[in-house]
C-alpha cells in the first residue's frame, strides 16, 4: 500500500524516536494503535452493513472478476472465439446470394482484385 521496505521503515522509526523523543513516543504509539483499531472496526461495520443491505443474493458474487486490472482483451476475444455455439453455420456469401457457379467465380475474382488493391488511407484524418 505504501511501498515501504524494511530499511525505510527502520529509518522512519529512528527519525520518530529522535524527533518525538523517547518520553512522548509511547503515547503517540498508543494513539496510532487506537486509530488503526477504530479504522478496522469502521471497515468491518461498513462491510457488514453493505452485506445486510444488498441481501443474500450478492454474497456469492465473485467481485474479483469485475476488477478492471483483470481485463485482458486477448483472453476475452480468445474465449469468445473458442465458445462452442450449436447454432447453424453461416453459408458462404457468394453461394448463398447467387446459387450458381458463374456468379461465384465472378465474386471470387472481384475478391482477389479487392485484396490486391490496398485500402484507401487518409493520413490527414487523424
């Protein structure tokens, strides 16, 4: 939470002893402990109140899935593509539209021409 390692914590404690003084340090430590206990109690009371107001249907919700840090677009796309749908497979566009081989051949040759010509690009659009 605060990203304080052991060495930094020791420096803070030594500075606190030097600045506050050994005679007032126990009083401040007791106040800090009291503050931490009140904060913990407040957090527990708030959590209990939210649980009672939301009701029992929200107790089994996995909140970690809603964490924005878990968002991975590659995983979402992969899961969507690997999802097994039992619906009918879409028919190819050329065969469904024309139903004949001549039209299908013409459509495939126009697709080849479209693939050979690069798409128009406007470099001033952005």
